[in-house]
């Protein structure tokens, strides 16, 4: 088995209203079963999800948390507005967004945007992925998948990795149930988070900083599916021991 | 930028004493800067790290934990013997191995081994990676990197991903400090866990089960380095909020 992974070069700086699907199709010849991986930053920009601190009024909780972090209270308010739960207030500000994504500071980014502005994550990344995916399919006549990525820290380990926050025509978790191992025993390990592995693959080529490239294509995996919902990758409350641990910490 | 990722096909079932480096070099033409990704399972087999439950005597703590899991106490004893700390006893058995790797059941595997036997992780995966890497370099005259992988679950999310547990001639965490973003601001996010992203990439092609392929080559990334230590990817105690949360949970 062999796959090819390559950047779509020459993507310009994006503004609200730009058509990402057209921008990609003008720069690369798309094939059936390509997985088109797009950094959430450019989605947010094309969707106009850029905002300013001076338009935010911080509440009491935001002021309290901000003081412990040396952060701007209005920034913390923006984080709280995008979160269904704060899992850790300090020394990291770890939240679960309304979409179910657990991340630092709700994924709000001060990098790669004009000074004084902040970028949001897309609020419904599956919808964003679907809109772009359908437009690429209409442009090209090819059947493709889309994954929208963010970068995220991990428990126990240093460094961030690319992870999936939205999908189109790909199941984020592959189920190996019923498969047998080399010796004919049923496999105990049954689920593989392929969307996150693909996002990490793409992130190796996206890079950070001014040499960054926000669109990467994976060719040769051939795992396009009907359906696919990013919520399948978020652990249910019942199964989540780590969340339970963090909540118990906040009560100490 | 473009990279190629491909399996090394036709790797036989391995036994103690097999020379993985030769087996790879006989099957694939290696180039400078190739990253050779190897599943820990075959390393453990070639190193003879296969053991039997009947050779283990379970202690009191193992018997206690085993009862809550419906596990064999001797299996739990094997997990405890390989762990410097048990972070969660139940409903998952999450430990930190002597090598610093946080994982379920110390990574002991019942899959892909003869019935009645278990496979260990290599106790010093950097050493295993270095030994294989040096032999491949001696065979081929090329300068390469090696990453040894396991599959691991994650906090907050379903599914496992490939992760790095040992490295040769690659820094597991890439530092972006001093880089500027598209608008000339210094980047706030500064570390990328490239070894885990590469392990995840390889895992997409390795698969699980009887169609699995334990060796994958990544060509085109060109990130070989002098030095490289897997311990750089493990978070220091001081920075680890999640561990603190899990410990506080165990006291509740």
C-alpha cells in the first residue's frame, strides 16, 4: 500500500466570503477518493469569524479567571462564551466547546490574523466541511472527503498534533470489530481514530508560521464513506474517566 | 511539498533472534532521510519479549485490582511489574510505565501472539530503535531515522491512534520558537509532536488484524536530526494537570 500526501501551494491570505472550494480546485487537480485536509484557520477567515476584544464586555467569572492567568478578561469572556464547560481553570484554561471539542482556550487563536483581532473555530465544523466538500465535488465531478483540522495538546505528553474537528464523507473512527489477528484471535483493540491520524499526517506538511500551508491532500487511502459525524470521536460522559478526574480536582 | 508513505510488504511472522534490519533491507530499497516506522509488536517478538501467565505469581494488590476488572490477577501483576505508577485502577487500568509512557495495561498485548502467551513493549524503545537504525545504516550506507510505535487511547476522545514510543535520529518534538506567523507576530504555539504525527501516519497503513503490516516508510519529510530522545515527549510532573486530576480522583 502506498499513499501520497502533498500541499496545495499558493493559497492566498483569505478574507470573508472567499470560496475555499474554488481556490483549491484552481490550484490542484482533484481525483476520486482524495481526502482534502483544511486548517480551521482559513475556514474561520472565509466565514468571517474574526472578532475584536474591544467589542466584548467581561463578566465576573471571566475577570476572576483572567487575573489568575495574566490574560485579558475580555479574551477569557470570549472563551467562556464558546464553552459548555470549563474543565480546568488554572494553570491551563481547558474547556469543552459547545461542539464537544475539548481544547485550550476554546481554540481561539491570536496567530495568523491582523493585530488586535482574534480568530474563532468554525462553530459547526461538519457543516463547514460539508459545504466545501459539496462545492469541490460540483466543481470537479469527483467524489472526495474533507477533514477540517485544528492543533491540540494532549494529556501526559508534550507538543501539539493536528486533530480533526470536522468531517465530510469520512467516518472519524474506524471500527475493527470482528477482525481477527494474525493468529485468528478476535482483536481486543477495535477502534482507530483515523480522522485524527489523517489530521496529524496533514499537519506534518502544513507547518506553522509564515511558511505554513493550510491545505493538504491525502491520495490513496480510499476510505471515503457515506455519512460521518465528528461527534463520533468525542467520548461519552459515561466513559470519560479523565474528565471525572479533572472535575474532582476543581473541587479540591 | 510532497511525501510518500508506503508499507514494506512480505514481513514474515517473527521469532526471537530475527534481525529486523536485514528483513527490511531485503524487501525495500532504502534512501537517505527515510523514516522507518516499526510496530513495537515485532520488536518485542524479535527481542523475545513474549511471556506466559503461568510463570507469574500475583500479589495482593494485583488480586484486588483484577477482581474489579474481571481480569486474571497474574495479568494485572504483569502490568504492575512494568509500571512506576498506577494512575487509574478502575474502570480503566491506566499506568505509567518505567519508561514514562502512560498507557492502558502497560501496553501488554494478547493480540498477534500464540494463544496463552502475552507480548511486552520493548523496555527501552530508544535503544531498540537505535540498534535497528544503526544496522539498517550499516547495511545500506544511507542515513535514516527510526520510530517505534504503539497504539494508544486518548483523553476525551474515542479510538486509538499510532504514537511513538522510541526514536532514532529524530527529535520527537519540533520546536517552532522564534518563528513568526503570516503577519509577523511571534507564534504562541511552539511545539509540534512530530513523532506522534508520523506514528499516526504510519498506523493508517499498518492496519490491525491479519491484514496488518508492521513496517511503513515515510519518504520526503527530511527531518533527520542528530540526537533525539523519546523522553522529550513525556510531560514533566510539574506541568501535568491531568495526572494531578487523576491522582485526586483516586483519593476520593
